[in-house]
C-alpha cells in the first residue's frame, strides 16, 4: 500500500495572509517597484529628448530649424503620460490601503512624539512629492508646446524661431525622478505607521488578556471520594497546589 505523506500544520499556516490592499502585501511592493521603473523610464526619455531637441541656425535675418522635433515631442509625451500614470496609480493604492485599514493615529496620543514625527514626515513627503510632480509636468508641457510648433515646414527659413532653452527636458527628468522617490518615501512612511499600529494592537490584546486572566476569581477546590482498604470511604480534597493532596480519613466507628 502506498502511503501518502501529510505535512504537519505549522503556526505559519494558521497566520492569515495579508490582503491585496495591505501595505505590506505583494501587491503594494509590486506597485512601488512599477512606479520606480516608470520614474526611471521618464528620466531616460527626458534625457533623450534633451539630446534631440530642436535647434536653430541663423542665416542673415532668417532662422532654420535643424529638425521637425518629432523625436523630442514623442519622448516628452511618453514621459508626461508615464509619470502621471505612475503617480496617480501609487497614490490611489495608498488611498485605498489607508481607508480600508484601521486608522493608525486614532488610538495614539496626538501630543506624543511618535505621532507628531510621523505626521510631519508624511506631510513633508506628500507636499514635496506633488510639488516636484507639478514642476516636472509643467516643464514637460512647455517643451511639448514648443516642439509641436514646427512639425510642418520646419526646413523653410523664418523671421523668428521659438526654441526651448538648454536643460529644460533634463530639469523635467530630474523633477520626475525626485517625485517618484519622494512618493516611495511616502509609501515607506505609511508602511512604518501601519506596522506600529499592528504592534500597538497586539500589545493591547496581550494586556487585555492578562487583565482578564488575573481579574477572574480563583477556582474552588474539587472534592472526590476515595476508598481505602478495610476502612470507610474517605474524602480527598484536591487543592491543585505543589503540596500534593491532603487526605482526611473519617474516624473509625
């Protein structure tokens, strides 16, 4: 007969797996890694747009573009959309994870040092993230508007030519990368607050169980009948102590 091996149930099997909306779940890590990849891609695209941006050659009183600007325009559009998707996706996940989980600072003392520290750090990361994101997107919009102005008839001489300054796309890439890293820092702050909340919850549960245990009244000793050879029945009192059993025999008639 073939024997089937049965794996023993461990404590890890009994622990519930984290939800997909939990900050410490695999979904959260995947969202953060994907956001970082999007940020790095936007940075590389901005550098390539900076290298291929349109330039002007002046001939007497007329100017001529050296290209149509399609390449930097395409790179800028992809970087603009990719950065927006990355930031909105990460913040939407953070919003869903925070709203579905119990409030972290609700059970904390607002005047305590940990609560103030986490609040200030979260506010710094949140404000700086959206500030860098806004600056990066505005710079990309400026570059896109300029590069899209000479898609047609770019080789014809013109009395005036509009070009972007050197370093605009590079600055947009730097701000994009900063916004992604700051958003990752905001996620780490939320994860730290979530873990502290779980530790406090476990501590409160242990204290509550201990208080219930020590507040319960002591159990009364149990009595049981025992028989001794050639003697009348005797009552044995179980005190449940380390001294053993105390046996009292009735006097013989």
